[in-house]
């Protein structure tokens, strides 16, 4: 009868009709099955096998982030005065709260890892070539959003790691020409790290970034469905934009298999395995942080960024100050621009990695560099002395009975902020060795060479200090020896320090 609800075929029993009736009613009213059917049954190349599971795993971890994030949002209070205690409460009082935080934290790292693996696979197989240029470009921005979600999530822990991470982020933003101060204030909600900073990052992490990410994920999937999943690259089968689309569609129509269930079963197996591994890691390692109340005066702290950003921490610990702006601002901009322009500049030609050795070498070098820098970031010492960043004055005992040139060196120690990395009189950073006995370890020539050329974790100051300033600094450092030990007898040094000067702390 016209207008009646669809009926279950009469061959089915009463139980089957009772179960299927709501499903059929919902399908008739929404058409969701008709909408999903072409998505689930679209044909893919038979060669689309295990190399193609990383994108699905990234989407799975993002969905897990949303689900666990919503649960944590009902428990978390974005208040600078209560955030730290709130996380401790979730970990210790809320039933399975620690597990919820552990899954949310480690799935964030897993999402970054899967995103990077997915992009590396696409890069090595040159899947960004015609007609999938826009698919790659959207993926580049999704990668940036994934990193932004991971960083803003770390800030919400509001511990020592978060405090110093924000400080480094603000310092990078402050280096932007002309608009640096404005960008820093926009990021922090003012000129300093405060409760407003936490509110800003909470809004970014919970509302702004997830919303943009979901929109781009939807666009990314639409583009994948429109242009299809690429085949495994083969030597001697270059991409020709004039003929590729027709030949691809003909091959997929003839040899392709439905995504569901033929190709999807590999995604299900891999995603299920990754989910089990994630739960095991979360149970074994527990939640990430919080690691101590944020305290800029605590010189015994040892903050570290989360795993995806450790390599940046390691890089910053090695580069000289003169190159920091280039490394922190210019290099990332050039890299992002290069990734965006890659499919525009190279949308045809060979896809096989064996025919693109320089691309493969680039991936190997990048992976090796990130691995080494990650280890450096994990092992390198930390120098969190806020007073040193404000030119901590040289202790009085270290300037008594010094000559004019040596006193000038004491001023340079202060103005050059050497104590960011070096202790003097028990105060200062721990990145480099203490200076109290440096004269017993280095000669005059060695001091000058170290100041000018750097070495190890120490940057070179040859371009930022004049010869006269270097001389004054070296002469002051030659007074740094215990009273019962004589300094090295370096050429070019001033006359030996009077005994009373040595006894005063030099």
C-alpha cells in the first residue's frame, strides 16, 4: 500500500522480522545504508595491502582521542590553580581514571607515529602525483594539526614539562619579525605565562583544533574516494597526467576488489593489533605526567617534551644562538612550503622508489637525524634558571681583589648570560660544567678557543664577543680555582692572583 513502511520479506520468521523491522525503518527514513554502500564497496587495486594500513590506523587513533577526550573533558578543570591537583585526583580517585588518561596520552603519541608513517609511505611511493595532489596537501595540514593537538595536550597537564614547553614555544613565536610580540601575547593570553594561557590552550585543544581536524579528515576521505587508492609503484610505469586517470579506472574496474571486506580486513587486523598494543602500553607505563608543579625557580627540575618533540629539544640543545632563528622559524617554513609544493612541481613521472634514489636517501637521512636528535633530547642536561635569563649577577666573592680586566670579564659573564648553562657559586644551569674550578681544567689558550669556537653543547661566541671581551672573559675565568689548587700556567695570562683573592672564592 502506498506510503506504508517497507516490509520484511514473508519468507523470514517472526523473530527475524522483529529484529529487522527497526533497521529497515531507519534505513527508509535516513537512507544511511544507501549512502554508506558505495563507500564501503568502492573498488581498490588488489595490490593495496599492508603498506596502506597506516592511514586507517591514524584515523582509529584520532577517533580514540576524541572518545577519551570527551570523557576527560567531564573531569578536567582548566584552572591554573587547580589543573595539576585535578589530574592527580583523576589518577588516584576516579575509578580507572589513570587508565583513561594513559590511553589518551599514549594514543596521542601513536597517532603522531602513524601519521608520520603514513606520510612517509605516500612520499616513498609518490602517491602525491596526479591526480592526488590535493589529497597530499590536505594530508600535510592534517600532520601539522596532529602535532598541534599533541603539543596543546601536553600543556593541559600544567606541570613542569608544560611550563617549559610553553616557554620555548613563546620564545619561538617571539622571534617572528614585526608580529612576534603580538603572536606571543595571542598565544599566552598576555606577556607572561598565566591562567589565561591555560584557558587559551584548553580552547585550542578541545574545540578549535579538533573541529578543523575533523573537517579536513572528511575532505581527505572524500578526495581518497574520488581519486581512488593508488596502486603499488612499478618500475617502468610512470604517471602521465594525460592518460593516467583512464588507465587507472580501467585497471581497477577489471582487477580491483571491493574495499569491504577484501581490503578492509587488513585494516581491521592492523588496527585491532595496534589497539591491543596501546592498551598494554597504557597499563604498563600508566599515564604521562603530571611531572611536578610548574615552578620557574626550581633549578633541580628536569623537564622534557613528549616523545614527538624530543628531537626538537635535542636540536635546540646543540645549535649555536646565532642560528636559532633560522632553525626555529625559517627552516620549518621552508620545509612546510616544500611539502605543499611537492605535488605541484612533480605531478608526473616514475613512482618506484628504486627510480627515485635521492628521495629514498632523504627519508633515510631524515629518519636517522630525528632518531639521533631524539636520543640527544632524552639525554641532554637541562638548564632552567629563570634568574640567569635575567642576567644573574656574578657573586661578590668572585670579584673581590680582581683587576679591571678581570672585573670586565665578570660583567661579561653576567651580560652574556653564561649562567644559563654554567653554575657559579652553586647557582646557575647544569647544561655545562660549573665554572668554579675551570682554571684547573683549561689553560688560557683552551679557554679562548672554547669561548670563540664552542664545542660539545656550548655554542660559539666568536661572532658575538669582540676580541677584547673574549680576553677579559678568559682572564676572569683564570681566577676560578680553589684556594688549595694552582691554576694552569697559560701563556698570555696576567700575573698570578694574590692569595687573598684565591681565598675569597676564586
